[in-house]
C-alpha cells in the first residue's frame, strides 16, 4: 500500500481549485499562469512541474500545456470531468474529518461546519453525477426488460441521465424525475441537450415527504427506479421510501434499486466498502448496503391484507464490478 498516493491527489485537486484547467489547454509559461490566476510565482512553478511529472501536463519551450488526449476532459465542454474533480476537492475537506467521525460517529458537517447548507454546490454536484454516470446508466437501462413499459418514475434522478437513457431505449416512454427542489435547473440542461423535454418531466420535492397521490398524477408507474439514492439514507428512511415505491408502482410493475452493493461480509467489493466511509463522513445515516439487506427490506413490503407485495427478486451486477441493481417484481 502506497500511503503517499494522497500527495498526487492533492496536487491535482489544488490545480483544479486554482482553475489551472482549462487555462492550460493553451500553452502558458509558469509566469503567465501565476499572473493570470494571481498566484505566488515560485509556488506555481513547483506545482506545474509536479503535474508535468505526473503526465497531466507537457513542458516544451518553457510553456506548459495539457496533452492533446486530456484536452476534452480538462476543458469546459460537455465531455469535461472538471465538475467531478471540483466535487472531489470538496470531499477532500469532508474526508479530513474521518478520524473525528470514527471517534464520535458524527459527520464532517456536524463536527466542523454546522452552518453548511446542502444546497451550496448542489448544481455542481448534479453536474458531477452526470460526468461519472453516463456509461453505467446506459448499461443499467439496457439490462432491464422494457417491453410494455410506458411510464417510469426516477426517484433522485439528479441530472436526468437515467431518464434520458430510458427514453433512448424506448422512444414511446415517459419518465417522471422526482428530486429535491433546485435540481431541475441543471437536469433541464442535459434533458434539453438530449432533446427529451417533451418526454421527461419533473416533480420537485422530497420523496419521503411528497404527497403520494400527487406524484402518481396521470397514473402509476411500470418501473419505479432509483440510482445511487439509498446510500445517502438511513435504514428507517429506506423502509419508508420502499413503502412509497410500492404505492407508486403499478400492479405487475417493478421497483429497481441501483446502488453500490456489498456482499454479506461488508468487505467486498472494495469500492463499496470504501464508499461506506464517504457516507460516514458526509451524510447522516447513509451507508453502503448489502445485496441481501436490500432484498430483505423489499421483501418486507406487504399489502393491506398483510400479504407479501414482492413476488420475485433478481440481482444484476454491472461491469464496473461494484454497481448493481436489485429488481423487485410487485404484484
Ligand atoms: C447521488 S445523486 C444520484 C443522481 C442519479 N440518480 C444518478 O445516479 O446519476 C442522488 C440524487 O438523489 C436526490 N435525493 C436525495 N434524497 C432525496 C429525497 N429524499 N427525495 C428526492 N430526491 C432525493 C439528490 O438530490 C440527488 O439528485
């Protein structure tokens, strides 16, 4: 294990925080960068040299530039990873509280930033979700049988990438995204770019509090879907969420829970076990959950005569090796 890896991460995160990118998509001398960004010239030179040593910049004729192959991802166009890198830079501060979080069980925000407003950075966070999610979103939707599906509810749909993939897979489909106030504006950018503003609509509100009947609106949903939502919730909230999902789901429909699932030892896969720490420092009650407990909690859903509502359960592991879906058939 190389415990100095954090130094490389810190170098890149500072370059991102200081807005080196996309400035360095054009060749710049160290003095130019220091002047443009109002930085210490000697410190700027060292940081540029360190980034160059890592292969993220090239140095030629005294000027630094992002290599051709990284210009799109370090630019400011739709292929940019910078929203995700900015999100990671914020997480650096949150993770710095880990030792105290383990001592006290409290989040970084409870310990060090009680005035933190969750809406600060929400737009950036929503864009970051789109950067990281497209490939798996397409793969996840392709794994679902969409025959006869016309209405999908995407709870916590964020930037709308799953909703867009549902529409790409079946153009006759309509998707309702149910997400918190404030997310719709960013989601609309992605949805409009994809040309699906007529097929994807928004219901703004907290899924745990909105009026169940209001969301149903024109009818129940063939698929009630959620991606990367339950990991930010406590077990009690998930029980309430699933209860609501069963109300929103049409008889014979499916509840699909996509997340980073752990095995029963809670130590594998590694990325899900490490993600549990992300939830420890950043959320009240969030966690990485196991496949088994996700299935067990869905299986606890009952109808008004106390009969089991879920008639079948299946699992699908996705190609990154740590994302997966639990699919529950609802009677
Ligand atoms: C990690 S993002 C995932 C976004 C998207 N589903 C994806 O996988 O790319 C979680 C999303 O869930 C939303 N969310 C969290 N708690 C929620 C709640 N109680 N009700 C509605 N949306 C919620 C957040 O606003 C955010 O957009």
